[in-house]
C-alpha cells in the first residue's frame, strides 16, 4: 500500500510502499479516506517537534484522519462504519492515564502520538487501531471527518478554560483567537456559531485581500493585525476579553495574552514554539494575574469524549464556512500540494480513497 512519510528535518514528505497492516487482537483494519494537514505536521516535517518510532528512519505522517472500517476483526465496530482515530497510544501496554480515558493528560514518556511522537501516523491507504481508539461518526460527515481531531483539541481547551472559571459567576461573552491558521479559524467558528460568543476577534499578520480575513469577517468577527495592534495593546483599541485562545505558536503571545484579558478572564495556550529567550516583566505579569483573578493554562491533545463532542460541533458549523476553510483536498498523485503553505492555503487534506 502507499503511504506518505518523512525523514524529519531533512526533506519533503514522499510516497513510499509499505505492506498492508494486519489487525491484531482487539484491533480493526481501517481503509483511509482523508487525512488533514496542520501546523504540527509542518513542525514535524521541519524536525522541530515529534520523534521517530524506535528503530525507524522515517515517520508515516498524519494525525487528523477519517476512514471506513474494512475489517472489524471481531471488535464491536461494523464493516463499513465511518471512524475517526484518536491520536495517543500507550507506549507499552495501558497505563493509568489511558485506563481512565485521559490519555491527553499523560506526561511525556507515558504516550506515543500517531504521526507525531514515536508512532507512525494515518497517511497510508490502510491503518490498524485498537477499536477503543476509533470514534464512529455519521456517514454524512465522512468527507469532513478529518476536522474532528482539530475540533476536539478546542473542545478540550474550552472545557479546561471554563472549568478554571467555574468557582464563580463567569460568562464567556468575548473571545480573542490568536492565529488565523486552521486551528484558529475552526476555534473562531466554534465561538461564533456554537458558543454564541457576543464579541470575537481573530489575530493575524496578513494584508488584505486574504482568504482567512474574509473568513473571519464572514463569521461576524473582527480581524486584528498584530503588526498594527500588538496583543498587549488590544484592550486599548477594542476591550479586554473573557477568553484568549492562543494558536500562533508565537512565544511572546503566551505572556501578552494576560494583558489582553478582561479581569477574571482566562488565557488558553495551544502553540508549540521553539525555544526563544526574550525579556518579560515577570513582576508585572505576576501582579496582573493575581490582582485581576486571571488564569493562564496550557492544553494539549484531546480524549475520546472530546472527539465525540467535536463530531456534534462539526455538524453545527455552517457549510459555507467549511467549504471556504478547506482550500484543497488532493489525491495521491498530487499529495505534495497538501503540504504547500501559501497565503491562499488554509486547510488541506490528502484523499486516499472515497467511500
Ligand atoms: P498554523 O497553520 O501554522 O497557524 C498559525 C497561524 O498563526 C498562522 O496563520 C500565522 O500567520 C499566525 N501567526 C503566527 N505568528 C503570528 C503573529 N506574531 N501575529 C499574528 N499571527 C501570527 O498552525 P495551526 O495548525 O493553526 O496550529 C496553531 C498552533 O497550535 C501551532 O503552533 C500548532 O503546533 C499548535 N497546535 C497545538 C495543539 C495542541 O494540542 N496544543 C493542537 C494543534 C495545533 P501566517 O500564516 O501569516 O504566518
Ligand atoms: C495534535 C495533538 C497533539 C499535539 C502535540 C497537535 O497538532 O492535534 O493531538 O497532541 O499536536 O503533539
Ligand atoms: Zn494537530
């Protein structure tokens, strides 16, 4: 079978031949339909994030997949069922995090991530997975099923943000998304169309005309250009917000987020930056967090419950938004295009097969 693999840090992804995997006990065989590409894939390709599987010299990419069960192999799944795989797997048999359904809370060393950390991904014509890590989705969402994983990331982020504010009377009435990449835009759509947030903003660094700015404005949100309005100055131009969602991977934003928050607000950090030393007024940051009851939290990955919530969310997002968000779906003959990153590119996927 064909697969897309990379030697991290040393080149572009290439098409390789691998034997079709055989499902082991408790595993199903899945025929891959589509696999999305995100910023993390670019970080993995560049060699900035992730690890090769033990003994391997290249990594099969892909962690945002949707497929169809080809062989349930005695599991509870049904032949022909549309499924989305979760990303994390236990390194050597289940550990406590996986046993309690919280692999997303496992520390480094207690998980592998398919297509990212120490395990091959889903960019292959077939993959196998323990059935417990395959989340069924409705057939009418199959063509967009590769968006379930990134949406699940934000389901978790919002759950944790809301939980951090649950000790008092807090409403999510305003939100700022940092980053106009695919994760930022999906999150913005969730705030606007699912969570009914009254006032939203999305930060980028692009000139008009730009398709991501068009999407931001079509969603009813306000575009903020970080070159004109740095994050820390946003409250002077607009107003502080109840929640900041950082999806730029730009390390200074982690700290500037605190200034963009209204009192009692929460900042949620998603980006995975490279090491970068710069000066921060730690005293002011500390004081700001304390005197205004602000919270700052980091979040990574997601669990099965977040995938299930994400499936419902995907069904609620407007078709017009999703059509504009997905700027390209490419077959194996032109898979390289899915890894292009120009200003016209928002979200891409590789198509391995159709239902
Ligand atoms: P992406 O496509 O690279 O998007 C990042 C966006 O941020 C880009 O559109 C970029 O603009 C913009 N940006 C970067 N620096 C900026 C600045 N200083 N001012 C304004 N805009 C800026 O990546 P993604 O897939 O959306 O993911 C976003 C981040 O979240 C990445 O760091 C990724 O690794 C991380 N992530 C984390 C998780 C998690 O579980 N924590 C899950 C998924 C992704 P330009 O395109 O114009 O450069
Ligand atoms: C993936 C997550 C993963 C994270 C860190 C993200 O792009 O969507 O599932 O945990 O990267 O590797
Ligand atoms: Zn991802």
